[in-house]
C-alpha cells in the first residue's frame, strides 16, 4: 500500500441539504454508511466495498447517486494497471438540513435508526420536551451547534460516531376546542 499524504479537508465545511435528490440519496442506509466511511479521508469504491463488506458494484452505484446529489465528489484519480482509480470524498464535513420537511426528515431519521441498530456499542438517544422562551430556544440551538462544531476529533484509527442534533418547537394541537 502506498504512503498516503494527508488529504485536504472536504471543499466545504457545511452543506445545506434541501433538494429532493439529496433527501432521496440520504434515505438509503448504505449511502449513510458510505458518507460515514468517507468522513475522514477519500477512498475508492473497492476500498469502501471491503470496509463495509458490500459488493463493489453496489457501492459504485450508491456512490454515483451520492455524487449526482452533490454529497460526494471525486477528490483524486490515479492510473492503476491500465485503469483509473477514483477517490471519492464528501463535499462537506457537516450536513445541515436547510428546511426540514416531513418526507425528507423521515427518510433521514429512518437511515439513522438503522445506524443506531447496527452500532456495536451502547448508543445515546434522548427526546425531551422543554417549555422555552424564543430567546432560550435560540440560545440552546446555538449552544448545541457550537458543541457539535467544536468537538475535537481523535486519531483516524478510532471508531466514527454519528451525531444528530435537532431542536424544534412542538406544534400546537390543531383542534383547540374542548368537548364537555
């Protein structure tokens, strides 16, 4: 195996997810796993297939879907034994859902649920409803974003952990009449 120089970080720090093809791309659990695997360094379809114990053709198909949705790009190509190896990389270090909508959010949460189920260690999942003023909610949202943004990464040989943060205002009931 060749010595690999440190790769530059993804071209963007944050990518806003909002297009239907992006939600569709994120809806498949293997695509989520590919994005996790590409979290630290570019890799070829063959390397990803071996790492994820998946068929190379299947991985190549899903990489194409992710690329067409703008979630990965080809970071490097290299000539090998008469062919060209393509190294794929995420287009952004972090992905943020610009305007969450029910259908897109549901497919993303379903993929995350599968990742939670596959986790080899105990996971942390908490849902809590808090009465907060708009100012307090804004402050909490900023604190959560800062916590995620400033989290220090360990060495690349450490397990990758997914972090999903959501803060939303609970919808009021549509029927506010009381039957007596």
